[in-house]
């Protein structure tokens, strides 16, 4: 709701993203998810910005009232809580299961209402740097940290499938999905190695072992947002990877298929400084850990 209000107040996604300290693609995905959840169109996008629809104006009024009451409740309850609140800065990758953080954040808010969570979209490498430099308190990363200065717990395991042009997928999809070696000759839409070196090396080693020629490394700074993936596969010459419960709506020209045998598993760890004594951070990590490692919805590869 706070993100939606900010978008309407700023009149554009770019300005709102800067104010919220998140990336524009992430904010756009959040707005799309909100519209899907409510089943109505909330924003009209144009070359000059965005404006709220009639339904959006209704939500804007209600959201402002809810947020004002929420902020008052935090202030009131904070007088009765122990010290240790403040800002909990959380780093997250570009793609996460939509409901991964809902329960842990709700539990954190209930136990430590004075704690405000500030979210930033950062690569794994950038999160490690921020954790060690004091820029964030906890991160969600694609590879387990090396060394004793950071602690970690596994929170997500996702079986990756493949995005392909619909006509190409129809030719190579078998009863159990697409065999990885059937993608030989297609260009992989990859991410820069610098963003997550260990995960990149693990992933590309598996792809090469199935005969895939990966070509040049993705340009530095390239974010694998949905639009990049769709553009790369629509022409029929490329493929991209995505989990089964990917939150994006696929265009008619693109389909998602499981990979036969589930050879690619993307893992996400919650990571925090080993020397931290923050009780609110400990409560948040414990809530993530109590969920157990979340796994892909389509583990059978069928549907």
C-alpha cells in the first residue's frame, strides 16, 4: 500500500522508485502483483507517467487511512517495547517467491513494532559487501557465504524451468518437460557473473555439461527483468530460466516448461553478520528458518 501511494503521489514509477530506494522494475512488478491480487486496474501508464484509475483513487483514499492508523499504532505500542527497534535493512534479489516474506515480516512487526524494514534490491555480491560494510543487516542471496563472519540459513529451493518461444517449445517439449541438452543451439539469457560468482559458476557448469554453448557473458549492470527475458526468447533464438511460480504474466508468444529431471536448482540463503546481537533481526531470521526451505510448487515437473 505504501508503494502504491508513493507511485500515485509521484506520478511516475521512476520517481517513486527513487523515493522508496528500490529498483523501478521491482516497483513495477509490485504494482502488477497488487492489480492481480485485487482484480482491478489501478494505474494507467503512459509516456508521461502514471495516473490512478477510479478504482485506484478509491484504494488511494483507503490506503492513506490504513497507513496513518498503522503508523499511529506503531508509535503507541513502541512505548511499551524494549529497546532495539529502528531500521532493519534487508537486501533481496530481483526474483523471490511472492509470499516468502509475508509471515516473517508479520511476525517481526508483531514482536518488534518499532522496527521498520527498509528493502533494497541488490545482487548477491553487492549484498555481501553491504553486510560486511554495515550497509544492510540481513540479505537474501543466491550462494552460501564463505568464512566465519557471516551466518546463513537456507530459505528457498526453486527448480528452474525454461522460457521459450511458444512454437519452439512445442517442437522440443516431451512428456516430462524439456531435456536440457535439447536447448543446444539456443542462446542463454544469462546474468553477469560478477553479481553472484559461485551461483553463476554452478549454473554454467551444468549447462555446459549438457552441450550448451553459452556465448559471451552478459553485460555488467544488465538486470534480468521480465522484459529482458521476453525480448530474448520471443524471436525464437534464445531461452531464459525461471521458476514454476514466477510471478510474471507470460505473453502469448512465450511459454514456460519444466526441465526434465530438474537439473537446475536455485537456492536462496538468509545471511547476516555472525556478531550481530539484534533481537529483532534474530526474530526475523528465526521466522524464516521455521518455515523450512521453501520449494518449487511444481516439483513433479508436470503442472
